[in-house]
């Protein structure tokens, strides 16, 4: 291994997070400790995303080993990464360390138990650094990064697929202008050419009068580059937008030209409720789509309650209860003159008529979804690869809505910067078929707003 380039030692969780992570370091040397291969072997039988990534990495290692037909390479000696990138200068190694190679041998076996795969991985990294190599240990495990740093290793998180969550695209800009300018815009005489250049497709502008913030105008730049006023809309399925952000969200949700909408916001901001209201309107009133398909990641808050009895729908009913609650609220106006029990019957009627379908994300892979209004709730618990897989299921005339709060993540392998929802927002902004709104104000109730802000 050349000492002039870096040597990246990858932890197991990096490979499980992204099967393509090996390709991210093609201009340097990549080392996969033997303990990582052993851990991949344990995951390869899983039917979830971790198992799929483990199998993909194992296949990739075997493909790289076959440099030429009949001339397999030796991973212990290094395999060129040119198969990944023609400009690659580094090699891929699968190695282990032997006792006596490490200046920190007194640490391993005493303070650090070598029975732990994590410690054996660290031992490999330390051995390589003792040889004079510029070693960087890559791991998504915070505690393991702390241990590596304590051993004198350079450490990094796997940054590919991460975005800056503190500066996430909001979907709109706010400006103060003169009262006269707002009047001219409403009269159709305002000059909006500069504003159109400032906004990306499907971006919004909230213009407020300098002397009276209550006097305002809400504008949207369409995919074609034109600016149009977003008027106050009539209620959509008993739901009236309560703030400007909700008006923006409904404008995107009801526009069939916008194929993908992401809604980010805290608890009570109306993300799921707005998506369901727009879905009911587009399916039952406008007939733009054949049905509403709703899905959520099956990730519990707190301890899991274990296996559930019954059919797929029976198993999903507990996970989908937040969806039922929102549908009951939206359909309550139609059932208010009927017995209270008929409110749920209205939801069941939609399901029996196949206008509403609940699906676990587990079964999304491989599907083609045409002419449907798809809502993926709690999308912050998905990886960037999972979001890519879901969006790629969309067929002709399908609209997809991703909702979630990057500050409330239950997936132990994700954070506010590395989840699929935040990644999709930053990667897709500016595309003609994409729109996004960040909802800031909680409209669920005073107590909910206090909990979101103060707890």
C-alpha cells in the first residue's frame, strides 16, 4: 500500500448503511478487516435492508477479486479499484492483524477485549497506523469512534448521503416590500422577474408590507418559470389551511404536475393531515388517481411489543392508527349525522372499495405503482437508499408525498443529517416535478405546541 495516499478502514455499519460505500473511496486504499467480513456473514441471511446490503457487499468483494477470467486476485495483497472507477488509484484489502504487531498490544486484551469484533477492527486500524500509513477509521458508531480516537486514530463518520440539517431547504423565502408593491402585484402590474430568478422551480415567496406585516402576498414560481399568486383556498375535506406554510403545502399537494412533495415539520404541524386531505380530494373528487396508498416504516417508539396475530391488514392496523385518526377527523363531517361508530366504517368503506390501501414498506420493493396518490409517513426513519427505492416505484401519473420530522428519528442507524427524507429534499430541490415545504407552526393545540418547543 502506498504511503502517499490515505488508508480508509471501514466499520461494518458503514457497509450495512450503504452497499456502495466501497466506491466512495476509490482514489485511496480501502481496508476491510476480517472481523467485518465475519459480521457481514451474520447479516447476509436477514430479509431486511441490512441483509440486502450485506449480500451486495459480499458479491462486490467477490467481483473485484475476479480481475481477469481465470486469474482471481488476492484480497490480502490488494485488489485494484479500477473496476469501480477508471481513474481509481487505490486498492481494496481484506486483512487481519497478528499479535505482536501493535504498539498498543497492552491495551488490546487488557482494557479492550479481543473477543469483541469492534475491538478486533480497531486493532487492524492501529496496526496499519503503526506501519506509517495515514489511517482514517470510518464508522457510524459514535462509541466506536470515541474508542478509536482514544487510541490515537483519525476518525470520521460516513458522510456520503448526509446533508446539513441546520440549513435544510425550507421551500420558501420571506421578504419585506412596500405596501404599494403588494398592491401592484395583486393588480397584475408588479415586476416579478427578479423574484422569479431568485426562486427555484416550485419555490414560494412570502412578501409582507414593511409597515404592516399582516398585509402580504404569497407567490409561487411554477415549473415553467412563471410567478403566480397563491389565493386563499376553500376547505379541502373539512380542512382549511391555518397558516401560510399549510397553504403552500396544499398548493403543491393539489397540483398534478408536481409528482413528488416532501413535507417536513414538527409534531402537530399538519403534515400527515394535509397529505391525506389532498389525497382524498384528488382520488374521490377529481379522480386524478385510482387510490390512496399509505405506508409507514415499521419502527417502534420504545420497546417493541413483539409479533402480532392476524392477517397483514390486522398486523398493520396498530402501526397505521395515526392514519386512521387523521382519516376519522377528515371524514367526520360526513358522518356527524350518523352513529359515531360509522366514522370508522367510512374508512373501512374506502378500503373495501380499494380507494384506500395500507402497505408495509417491506412489500414496496419490486412493485410498480401507477395512478396512485402515495403517502409515506415518518419518512425520516428511512435511509437514503430506501427512499430511492420507494420513489423509483412510481409509475405513470403517480404522485408521491414524503412526510416526517428529522428531529424525531427512531431508527438507531440514522440522524437528522443522514436520513432519507432530508437527503431527498436537498438532492431533488430545483427539479421541475419536485416541491417542498417546511412547516413550522404547530396547529394541533397549545399543549402540543409547548411540548414541541420546550420539551
